[in-house]
C-alpha cells in the first residue's frame, strides 16, 4: 500500500461525510479502496488534524474510547442519536 495514496483516498472519504452522517472505520477503508484497513483509518484520524473524526465509529457503532463524551456531543449536535456510548444507525 502506498501511504500517500492511502492517506489521500481516506481523507477524501472522511471529508465527504456530511453533518449527521456516520461511518465505520472499515466502511471508510473499503470506500477508499483499501478493504481490511480499518485500523489504518483509525491511525490516520489520530494523526491528521482537522478531519471530522467524530463521524467515524467502530463497526458496532461504539464511540472512540477516551473521547466518548466529546464525540457524543458533536454527533448529537448534528442530529445523530447516541445511546449508551453507541450510535443508533438507520437500517
């Protein structure tokens, strides 16, 4: 995997998330063309400032450990339902 191509593709997908949209790390990786790279998406979010990190959750809808309160507040402000540290996603 070319790191520069990966970063550009993932950043593009994350930046395309609109307020109120939530995606899982794995969904971001797959949409960027790198299925199976969910952990790398998490690392990128941790290391690249300015991205809407709060719109990305784990596959079960759980919020980011250590940032649950901030993430929940940001998501709720965008109209996302958060219950017990988990995003309630439309089916």
